[in-house]
């Protein structure tokens, strides 16, 4: 399965790796999806280090949502996208059997061992725009089975 966005990312990181990716290396895909630069910068500005842990999701939920007052809608959308990818990163790193998968339309989702697909980007955008669902609550529900 090819990941077009992975090929674009690889080209930016190493121009010698452009072209069809076939089956992407899961480690490379995890690394790419976990970048979340905008969210990590926002968290760092607030004194929060995102360490890919469930505790960091709780800390994110406690941040004052100043970005909601930003007149540029891309700020909230970008942070929401990153928040969803970060939620997915925490899930993939800490819940057995969870993995990333790309849907035919190009969206990344997290697939649990049960086969359930989670549109974590949509969850993150809801969190950024409205504060719901709380990222830590999503994780807690999944971790408790």
C-alpha cells in the first residue's frame, strides 16, 4: 500500500528516497505522524513537554485554549490536526496491537487490535475547536478495554 504523504515527507527529509513507497516502514510512518510541530510548539510555549504519554494528554486537556480566539481559522484547524495525530501517537505507542493505517482518501487512522478504526484527526479537531472530546478521556476509554 502506498502512502503519498509519506513519499512527500521522505522527499523533504531525504531527496534520494522519493518515489513509490510500497509498504512503508512502520517506524518511519510513526515518526512522521508523531511530529505534530505546531502542537508541540504551542505546548512548549505553555511550559508543557509532550513525551508521548497518557499523562501528557491530560496536561494538554488542561491548557488554556487561546488559539480559539485567533482570527485565523487555520490555527485551530492545524492544532486540531496535530492534536489528533498526537493522540494517535500516544495510542499506537502504548496500546497493544494499535497501529496507523491510511484510508483510501489519504486520511491516517488508528486501527486497534479489534479492528476498530479511530479517526483521531477528527477527534483532535473537535478538541481544538470545542474542547470535546477530551484527549485523555478518549485514551482512558481505549486503555480500559
